[in-house]
C-alpha cells in the first residue's frame, strides 16, 4: 500500500484489496502505460 493517498480509515478496510493480484497487475499495467507516455485518468 505504499504511496496510496487515502484516509487511514479506508486503508484498514481496503488493505486486502491492495495486496491482491489484480491490484498488483493494475499497478504494473499503469506503470507500463506511464513509461510509454500514454494518457490515463489520474
């Protein structure tokens, strides 16, 4: 959950989601898109 900017109360509720495979895959995808200078919705 490094770098996640949300209120601490939400972090506790969402911790298992942030540690999941799909979140890891999403992070890798977005980092790849960013290095290719593609637009995303941030």
